[in-house]
């Protein structure tokens, strides 16, 4: 397994990024200014994008694993890698997600804890209703992790 920082042609990974953030113009808001990483285990399994928020905080803006490889530890390995990668640069990492029990549980298992909410984030910022595990995404739940 190897993880590479992607510098050029980040849009070539759009199909995978869209699994985690299903509206391209929302991805465009952070893709160019964010750091992108790709995890390979023979072939591509997982990508993520991390963006600076301020001098002390970065945000995991997108992390996605191809469906057929989900549940095999690739996303967890990526989060461990980026946590180590940014440990000396930032104090805190944030991640925002919908109110989906499985996803919240995943992030908590990676050392994140609930921080705050942004009311109506998904309904205000996306041009269509979004559902995860049969639950409509309305509020953004932010979790944080000390690096």
C-alpha cells in the first residue's frame, strides 16, 4: 500500500470524489487549493482532499473509497496518514458530514469527536436533496480531532 500526494490533474479523480460529495461545483470550491492524496494497493482505492482553514486548523473536505473496496480499512489508513502528515503543521483537523450513524461512527473510530453543526447546510448548498443510508442530509455535523 502506498499513498501519494497528487499535485496535477486532480480532476482525473472526480469519479471517486463524487462518491463523497455528489455535486461537482461544491468539489470545485476546495479541490484546487486543497492537498489531494491517493491511496494505492495495486490500483487506486481511496482519495482525500485536505484544506487549510486557518493557521491552526485544517479540514478533511473529501475522502472516498471505491464501493467494492469499502470496509477494508483503506479510508482509516488514509486518515491515519493525513493525521501524521499534518501533525506538525496544524493543531486540529475538522471533518464535516451528514447525520448518518455509520459515517459518524467511522469518524469517531478514527479519533474524531463531535464539535458543532451548520443548520441546513445540505439543503442550502446543494441543488438537490441528498440521502445517505435512507436519511436525508440536512445539517452538516462537524467533528474535530487534535493532531
